[in-house]
């Protein structure tokens, strides 16, 4: 599954996009989604949510509340769409690794193409306590993005608004 062996990855990629961090970020996103919708985060949305939550420029411009329409926000923030499909595509193998790590660590389970978050593990408190502000921001915004996407309609609509397809 891994495209590039760890020893051959750029140090920044290995540090910033390691499977443990992505697994925790995906868990937060799925947790946010599930707080609004029964079930879990549609598998395909994981590949949209991560480039939103992890891209600092986009993350810092996200609205404060889920009441803000995704379509309206994108209309007022067209810079968020610039290069998004390319960023999303580049993260696909890394997000898959994060899903596998989260599944093997029992943070996430699969059920009918949905990512179901486990109850908040005890280890998450220690992880967040030791995390940098940047890591905390990614986790917090990933949970927000999960909630926001849950309020934004069908997953195919959310994907279409971001200019990507399943």
C-alpha cells in the first residue's frame, strides 16, 4: 500500500504526514461527522477532509460555525479551491495509510463504506497534551470539518463543491 518506503521519504513528509498523526486526525474528523449524523464519515470524504484540515492556509480561513454554508464559504473563499484537487490527489496514499493505522489501532472501524470513530481513547489526552499548537489545530479543525461536511449534504455534493469526485 505504501508508495514510497519510509527511508526514501522526504523528512518533512515522514514527520508531518505519518500514519499515527493522520489516524488521529481522521478519528477526529469521523467523530465530528458522527456527532451530526448517525453512522460515520463516508470513506470518500476522508480524502476531502484531510487536505482541508491539513492545509494551513485553508484551515485558518475556515468559518467559525457549521451554520456557514459550504457552498457560500467556497464562493467567498475561492483561493481554497486553487490547487485543491492536486493536493487531495497527492494525499490519497497517505490518507489510506492513516486509515489503516487508525483501524489497526482501533481508533476507526469500517461499516458499509463509513469510517466509524471509536469512543475517545485515553491515549488521545496524552497525545494532545504533548502535541504542538499546529498539531492541536489540525485535530481541532478536522473535527470541525467533519461536523461541517455532515451539515453540507450528501458526500457527493461536498466532493463536487471541492472539485473532486469519488
